[in-house]
C-alpha cells in the first residue's frame, strides 16, 4: 500500500525556513544594489548597529510570547541610559553605574507588569503612560542637557576584546544565549509559552499566570537597561532625548523573526535573524541615500507584511488542523 504524498504546506515551510529565507534574499539584494555593502567595515558596522535592537528584542520576545506588549522602549532607553550615566558621573564607578541602570530597568518592568496583572490594564495603555512619564522624568532630572564626562563608561559600547571583537557584540551574544536557555531549557520558559498559548488552560494546570507575566516584564526591563547602557556608552554621553525609533525597530525585528503577536510561539534565534533583516534594510537605505521619509514608509510596510504573514500562517495552520481532524473523524466513522 502506497503512502499518501504529503502536500506542501506554506505555513509549515514559513515557520521552519521563512525568516532565514527572507534574510538570505535581503542579504543578496543588498549585495547587488550596493557594492559597499559587502565591505568588512560595513558588515561590522551592521553588526554593531543591531546590538541594541537585538538586546531589546530578547526582552520583547518574552513579552510578546505571553501575548503582552511593551511600547515604551524609546523613552526607557533615554531614562535608564541617562540614569546610569548620572550614576557614573556621581560615583566614578562603572559597576555601580551598571547596577543602577539595571535596577531601574527591573523596577520599571515590575511596575509595568504589576499594572497589567493587578489592575487588568492593557499593556498598550500602560506603555503609553510609562513612555510619557519616563520621558518627562529624565528631561526634568537633566534639564534637557546631555550627561557628559563618562570616563570608563564608554568602554561598554566602544571597547574591543583583543582589539578586534566589540564588547557590545559579546554582550549581545551573551544575552541571546541566556535568553535561549531560559526560554527553551527551563520550567519557567515552558510556563511562558503556556501562558501565551492559552492563559485559561495554563491557570487551570496550576500556573500562576500573573506571576509569569510580571517576571517577564522584569526581564524585559533588565534587557532594556542593558541596551540603554550600551547605547549611551556608544554615544559617549547620556542624551535625554535619544532612543527614538528603537521601540518600532525592536518590535519589528521580533515580529519579522517569527514571534506571533497573538502569543504562544516564537524564539530568540528568530529575533536575531529579524534584527539582522531590519539592520540590513536600514543600512542599505543609508548606503543608497534614501531619505528618512521613505525609510519610515518602507519600515512600516515591512512590519505590515510581517504581521500579515503571521496572520496567514496562523490561519493556514488552524485550517490544516481542522482538516486533519475532519479526515480522522471521517475515517473513524467509515
């Protein structure tokens, strides 16, 4: 008896290879359109440029998998990054500055998660409020002036190991490995997927969904703090109005990387691929001297297409499951 030939499933193919395929296509197109793209200095620049987006994206991956969202990254980068710079100027101690930034990030993340879980407030609305508060608070604290004379603080974003490997890139891969282990190799990671996939079923199985969501927001806050410290270190000063656009780039990278906006699916490996796609597109547009207006339009189209692909693959997967169950029922009744 011959086995039935398995039909091609676009949803299954896209879930497995879609993001990597897009990265390869974008890389080839960039290589063809700009002869400067493949230069080592430019590729190194692209890698350094995606560090902040990738680190934020690792936290955003956890948040989106639980079917939540954080839209306050822009102001949080400025607020947390400048706070770390202020601590550096005040203490002259790099470790104290980093701890101050990370602690503030964790505290804001907990507050975000507390509002979402305790008061059932939509994450989008909480994000709008925190974004405004963080922006106003850091402008008030600095009077809108940059925080300078950072000393050793700049080594995080500008230093190299053995004079070759950027420290920021090492931190990025360290964050990726940590996030991968937590999400894929721990009990907490399984709870994150369970809460995002079906919160009601997760609660029924004994999972404290609210605690998981609060913890995820704390982790997201820590990742945002690390990204903010790298960003301000790279600028050599604390800029209270910097960080605009990183929320969009990070969420775009995560969604393009295959994390579903509906929760329950995705991984950090897809996130770095998504960040690379966003980084290459931005780099290519800069190399081709595309105006910022067109860059905004293209970025918007990219995230629309990413969400469309997410919706289409979800629908195709659901239809495939329904068809398989119907065929099984039909065979059982025959």
